[in-house]
């Protein structure tokens, strides 16, 4: 493992959208065994290993010391992207707890994404409370269903959904900003439960709902069809589903629901969120005109001035809203405040991270400057394709 592992690999699926491209992966395998997990395509841990990576702590601490010496702010780190950082093996190794403690010591903003209830352990609650008091933490809790029967099939080793909602309520009482991720949002399942989920999220003190629709291999659709309350979404896959890959040059066997289906359900969810006083956003889908949250990840719940953003298509969208045209990258960059990290600002960071950040930025630059035809795929509701 090297410093480059702390940045997500650049891709057309991630680079134009995501602020949180920094990550810490303390484990390389996950015991939850969720049927839909996209991380299974990328993880390297063997089935017989708990996947603990003890070098993570040493290298992460080295990176944070570098940032402090240079007095550099950072994009928030995500714990983590491919596994649940608080799966049962965390009780044995406590690597995620060490990451949290380092973020507290070095004043580093952190996003936690989990299905676990382990965060309610007293020592972890204390660290979370300290991070929250300094505006350094967001906890995102994932749900696809609140039906225990369905959850036992889809997420066989994860805590029951009601326990996750209980955890959200407890964390909210401790003033920890909590977001529910409807990820994946599964046709015929999540959409049939969404009103109940949002009401329960509101009662638990959740602040924001993030949605990201299911993406999976075609052959797995039969699993969701068997579990679905209503099965019409799966009777003719050519009707509802489209390729996940935004690139026509690289066709994908991975599919997701088409734009029309997503627009319909996202509008419903946004309206339910408004009814219950929750903010709403989508993840890596580009439906910015449906967002009511200031930031898709919920970074606005962190303390201002303690983190940096990177330019994304969201900024390009806002530029269009203000000036009536889609900017080129250089036009966009001149409109950004000092809260953004881009261009020459990247040169101050360690070379392995700088290289990855520059690659992410190059993909966004290419979309805005050279491949503007991609806008109609990356921003499905953009009113002026290719302009």
C-alpha cells in the first residue's frame, strides 16, 4: 500500500461528480456479504481472510503529519468506499477507530458510511462526539429496505434495518450529523417502502437523504425480481434498464434503471423529504435540479473552513444556472472561491495523491472542453445538450 491508495481511481463514473475522492480502506474484505455490493468487483481480500490492513494507520498518520507541516487543508476523507469499516472484525482490530482518532488529533474531516451499529459502542461514541463538536464528522447509514425478510436475503450478515434506524436516532441525539443513503434504491422494493423509510428517518433525527439506484449485473436481476413487491420492472429488462457505463465505447454488462424511472421516483422522494423537513440529493447521477441539499455528500454539515472541495459538474451546473451557458473548465475555475482545490493548488500535495487528483480533474476538464456530448449522459436533465 502507498499514498496513492488514499485516492479513488479516476473514472468517468466518479471523477465528474464526486467531492470525496479521498478514502481510507482499513479492510479489504467485508463480512456483510450484501448481494448487490459493487465493492465485490474491486476488493482484493480473500474470502478466508478478515482483510485487515495494519499499514493503513501508519501511512495515514504520515500523510496527516505532512498536511499539518505544510498547513494544508484537505478534501474530506471517506471511511470507506469498498467495505463496511465497522463490520464485526473491527471489534478485533479497531483500525477504523484508530482512523477516527487520527482525524480528531489532526483536525481532518471524515465521512463514515456504514450499515453497522458498532458505532454505538461507548468508546466510539465518545470519539464521534468529539469529532462532531469540532465539525469534522458526517455519518451516512445505508438502507435499501426496512423489510427484515428482504434484508436477510440482500444483506445476510448486516444488522437489521430497524437497528440501523435506532443507531441513527442515537447518533442524532449525540449531535452527530446523520444521513440516510438509499443505496442501492432497488426498483420494486425500495420505491414501495420509501414513504415509510423517510418518515422513520425524520423521526430518527436524520438530516438528509441521498439516493443512488441499483447497478448490478444482468444475471442478478432474478434475485431482485423474486423479492420485489411488484415485479414488472424485471419482466422486460430492455424496457426499463440501461447500461451503467456512460461511455458508448465501453459497453457494460452492468445495468441500472433508465432515466425516466429514476426521475419519477426521485421527484417523489424529494417531495417526501420536503414534507418531513429533510434535505435531498442524488449520488453520481447528475440530477442537480432535484437536489434540495447544498452538497450531495452532506459536506455542508462540516464546519466551514476545515475542508476543501474539488470542482465537479455540480459547479458547472450552478454556473449554467447563473450565466445561462455551460462553462469550459478554465471559465469554471475562474469563478471558484478559495474553498476549492484545483489546478496549481494540487502541486502542494504529495506526488502520489497529486497525480490521482490531477487525473480526476483531467476527466472533468475533458468533459467540459473536449467531450461535451457526454453532458447528455452525465447530466440527464441538462436543458442544452452539448452547448
